[in-house]
């Protein structure tokens, strides 16, 4: 399982499918999906999407590439799919994320841990400062 996960981490922008990943793990496809989810808490497809979105967050913060370029650079084939997936994981659209998140000046290990998307709350977008002042503070959200 770790070999397949490492392959996804290393080649997230490549077209990876379950048969290829199962072959890397040297197990059947059904067994691979089942054991991967038990081990890492999410399906291989969802893990790969989250890794791609994580990389896209970095590129949107720290590069001048267009959202479309970022979409294709991280391995998505469709801007619509990228935008929908990004919004589901992060909580805001890629364009809105770029507006709200400037470059982070901190050690890389801290930045990666702080901005890593997760299936747990809060979403990364909820931790960003709201420039318009309309977003309630994180403590206010917890009390609701």
C-alpha cells in the first residue's frame, strides 16, 4: 500500500488508475481499494484528488500561472472537474482562494502541514483571513 501511495505522491500529475496502482501494490484491484481505504481512511481516487488539490493550492498561492494552467499542471483534464473538486475540498473556488491567500512566509514544513486539505473540519479556506470582514471567526463557527 505504501508503494502505491508513494507512487501517487510522486506522480500525482500523471494519469493514474486503479489497475496500475494495484499492480504497484501487487494485489487485486478490489483488494487494493478496500485495503487502501482501511489503511489511509479514503479511497485511492479521493487521496489522489486531495494530493492534486494540495499542489494546486501551493501553485495558486505562489505562482502567477492562470487557474487553467494550474488545473492541467496538477493532473486534472477538465477545468470544471478541477473547480468542483477544489471547492469541495477547500471550501472556496480556486479564484477566490487565490484572492484570499497570499504567499505564506514560514518554513516549508509548517506551511505544508497548515495548508494541507483534509476531510476533517475546518477546511483550509476557513483558516484564511477574510478581506471583506464578512466571514465569522473560527471560534464563532464552533459555537454554532
